[in-house]
C-alpha cells in the first residue's frame, strides 16, 4: 500500500491533494431508531478488517517517509440506514462479497443474534422504526511533499 501511495503522489498534479476516507479500527455498532429516538445500540463488529489496519499503517509510513503531510484530519460517524434488517443484511452481504476470509462461526452466531434482536425491536416498535449501522470513520487531507 505504501507503494500505491507513492504512485498517487507521483500522479497528483501540482497543488493536488489526496483525500483519504476509511473506517477506524474500533468496529461498528448496529442500532435501531424510531422518530430519532435510540431504541437499541450494540457493537456489531469488534474491529475492522485487516485491510483497514494495513491502510492506517501505510498512511503512517507515507507520512513518516515524507511523501505526504497531513493538512487536516477529522473523524465522523458513517451511518448506513435501512428500513428493515433484511435490507441491511443485503447491503452487508454486497459489501462483504469480495472478502477473502470466511467469518468465524462465533462472529456469525453473534451477528445473527444481534439481527434477531433488532428485528424483534422493529416489529414491536411499529411504523417509523429503522435500523442503522454506525461506523466511525476518519477523513484526512494529505498534501504531497515534493
């Protein structure tokens, strides 16, 4: 990944910037809301994938090697809304379609349990209830050092 960042620096036009956006390694939460009121919140994943950890390490190395300097950095909540658990699951299946590692059975069982809990909450809450995946993300503006 460091090589890719070096190539990006080479390809940027003078005055160009690199904007990096990626999840942070804290994991994500699955939440249920109704009319803006939080009904349920529990951690869905303990940590992000290895790719996220590799990306953070590569960015740190690129800054250390003075390919880029961090001009600005912030964190924000990246929310994925769905009107049903089924819709959210379909979204996550699509997102995970290219994962080369299979999930641990304990993780799969835990996620199934969470989805069942949220489904029950949505069913009993009635109209206006929705399910949300909440991931913390980092955005950084990096300027090349030439």
